[in-house]
C-alpha cells in the first residue's frame, strides 16, 4: 500500500480550484494518463465516477466522491476496480489570502497485483506535485 500527501499554499482562487476538481469529465483534457471519465450524479453533493487511466497498464476504477463546496472538501473511496484494492483520499482547500489557497491532497492506494515499493512510491509520491499543479493550471485558465 502507498500513501502520499501534498500540502502547499498555491496561487489560485479556492473556488476556481474546487470547480476544476469537481468537473471530473474534464480530467482527460489535463490529467496525465487519464483516458476517459464517466460521471453519474447520485445527489447534488455526490458523484459516482468511473475512470479509465493508463498507469503501468490500462486501469479501470469507480470512485464515490463526496463534495462539500462550502468547506472546500472533496473526499473519495473505491467502489470497484480491476486493479485497485484501495483508492481513497481527500482534497482540502482553504482560502489563504487574496488569490491564494492552502491545498492539501491525501491519497491511499493499494493494487490487486504486486507492485515493487520503489515503483509504487515513485508513481504515487513522485507524480503528486505535478498532478496538483495541473489542477491549479486548469483552474487558472
């Protein structure tokens, strides 16, 4: 299992970043390796989202997202997958002054097949800063 966390104050409006995070259907346009996304809104503050991503191989998974716009929080948990035993995490966004946001992103992953620790850590921890910056760039457009 791999765990990773990113925490940094970034130059982006909190509400714009939150909007970029919760527009799951746009992920293939800017998230590296994301092939397709299908969104099913199950309630105004919940979304069930199916992803197709190319990591080490093609991976399919469905997550349940709980959204709280006023708190700047999006958390998710795994519903089903062909490759993950666990995929859970949270975005926490707090206004940090004019045009700045305190961004915290936590992730916990476990695959159904063996992945060497060094590769897993590089995959999860190594790509995290660039992934978060991709969301910030998208929100700043």
